[in-house]
C-alpha cells in the first residue's frame, strides 16, 4: 500500500525537474500547434568553429576572462553613478577629498584582484569599462584623478600591452566579446 502511494508522489515530484532542465546549446524553445500537430520550434545558439586549436583556446580564455571581470565592470559602473550623484552636491574641496577617499577604497578593495589578473583579463576589463560606462578608462582616470595621473597609468598600461584609450567597438573589432557578454548576461555560458 505504501509503495502504491509513494510511486505516484515520486513521479509527480520528478516531472517539474525534468521539464525545467535547460537544454545545452538551446537559446529558446517553444511549441507551435499546426493543424493539430505540436511542433517544437527551437532556436539554437550559434556554434563557433575554429580552424586552429589556438583560436579555440583564445575563445575559451576570453570566456573565462569575461566571467571573472564582468562583475567588476558592473561594480565600476555602479560606483561611478554613485560618485557622479554625490559630486554634484559638493564644492571643489569636498570633491577632491571625496575622490581621494573613493580612490583609496577602490585601491584597497581591488588591488589584490588586479594583481592576479592575466593580460587577457586586463584587456577585457578595459574594454568592458568602456562598454558599461561609455567612457574609456583613460577618460575616467583623467576626469577623477587628473591628466598627469591618467598619462602615467596609460604609460604603465602600454608597458603591459594595454591601451587605456581603447574604445569598445561592438560592431567590428569586439564583436566576439560582445557576443560572449550577451551570453553571460543571459546565463547561457557553461
């Protein structure tokens, strides 16, 4: 008797889990009824085919970089909005003090993370800063810390192969990065 009750309960409990599973590589799935027949309409994610193994490694490295750096770019966007709102209500002296305080807080929070970044992650971070804030990293530093400091960090960045003045071009140069970010935002990256 207990088995008869337990089996239907287990089946009912398992059905929503099976239905809720996301199919790998499927962007969107819906059912269309055509003349009484149910037809599955499935939009499949594009599959990138690489002719060389090195290109596949670069793509995977970029995916890992986006996974690690995108949350920091979002945090930078939020911090910048917060700072802009605060700076509008302050006089010149208070602005300088507030900017220095924020700079010290950011250095304290993100220096350990930045020290462990790879070059690819750094390049992706600079591009994502431009994507999220609509300002290049150089422009942000120049605005908040001054031209001399911005030029200094541009020179340091150039030593390591970065360009803080690089703009995000979603249509051409950064098309693949944009696609990875869109997949990341949609939760479609493995």
